[in-house]
C-alpha cells in the first residue's frame, strides 16, 4: 500500500480521512500545528501505521522532507471555520491559506521531480460556488460564474488554480475534491473563536448542525436560526466524504479531474431545525423559532451536481441525515456535559 502525507490530519474532516486511509491499509503521515483545537485525542493516535508530526504546513522544508518518502499527498491543511470565521478572520483566511498552499505546491513539485510522489489531492470547498446563479452546481461551473465574494471562497478557488497551474508548468498530477457541508463528530470550539450569541446561546462552531443541536439541548425556545431558514444545503457525513476523498486519491480515472463530494439530498435550514427539535424535544412540544439576521456570506442556495463522482469514481454519499443525527446529538450532549462547548 501507499504512504500518504496528509496535512491538517488532526482537523475535523482530516480525522475522518486518516481513519479511512488506515482502514484501507495505507501508511499515513499526518501533519498539523494544532492551532485550531489544541491537542485532541484521536482514535488513530497509537495506530502502528500512523505517524504524527506536529508542524506548520506553511513550512516548505518540512513538507519537502516528509514528501520524499510518500507516494500521495492530501493537501488538507487550511485555516477554516464556520460562517463567523469569514468575517472575524477575512484577511487571515486569505493570507494564511495562500502561504500553506504555496508551500504545499512547492514541496510537491520538488518531491514529484525526485520520482516518488505520484499525485496531490487538493481539498477545495463547496464555497467556490458561492456566487452561483444557476443550480445544481456542476464541475466546471466554478469557472462560468462570478468569483466568490468571501475571502475564504476566493482562496479555495485559488487552490484549484494552483493545482492546474502546477500541472501546466511542472506536470504535477492532481485531483481536486470539493466536500459539501460536512457533518460528524470530533469538532469542538476553536481556540480562536470569537464570541457570537444566537439568542441567549453562544455559537459553538458556527456550523449549523452542531449549533442547532446545542441550542435545542440547552432549552432555547423559541429556537434562533440565522436568516429565514430557506437556505438550502446538502449535509454530508464526514465518513462518506472521507471515502470519496480517498477513492479520488486512488482512482486512476481521477487523474487531473475535479469532483463534488456530497449527498444528493437537499435540506433547508428550517427542515433541519425542526428535525433536530422533534428528535430532542419530542412531538408534543410545538416547534417555535425566530429568525436572526444572517451573516453576509451565508449563501442562500448551495446545491451540487453529484453525477460525476458517481459515474467516474463509483462514489455516493449514502448516510442519511437521521443517521448523522443519531451520532451527532449524543456527542454534542456529552460535550455540553463536559463543558467542551
């Protein structure tokens, strides 16, 4: 099996990807500077095929030294957060992530030239479709619509330009993957979070599923939602996304291609909120909500085309939202008890 370097290995999606890689028999080297959550225990910390390196993914010398013994590189490190991050850290998101991206490409070009590194799998984002004017958003539409308005979305679009430019000039093979609305466990309050209240509850991660769950668990009534609740999302389980990412890394037909990785099911924020309410409060308690002003970059509709990943990779995200909540609700409840959020 291959040896894979993954940056951002201790992050939210990164954790799922490491588990998937190890489950498929790969040797994994993880790099993370622990700047977002600090040191958090992971299921794979003591796995014999996992090596963790605490370091900064913007350090090209570090990445070059590690990539010298790797077959694949999943470039996943980034400064990332929920919608509040886009405003609190608008400049830092752009500057930090560009430094990480440039270092990643520089190191990968050198490693590929030396002969061992076969490909880079770049983690992009559904936010490249932030300014979409037609739906569903298919691969290639990111170059037909206006560029993203947020610095985060703009930088993620730059990830894709870096990937293609490194191929054009240096023949560095690539695959681009775009996860949509990851849902799962393992994400706590970020060390750099700013305090943002939603009603009487401080937002935990500024991601809609865990924030709605914690507000209902803490008894908020009426429930506060951002915007009018008609925002459309495709909530996709982290384990499914990891399967798609690792499949795209391995699949020969993924060479120099890009893929939306997502469930095909659309859900409005209001539908999600009521589903969480009924699950926690029961059917007898009337569902009540109020709308708070949305953030500027809270996209109204984010709906991907998923056919390419299905037809080329054989990938489909099959975990239902009910199944995701079976896992997430008890995890958030325990996190509240432990005062993690």
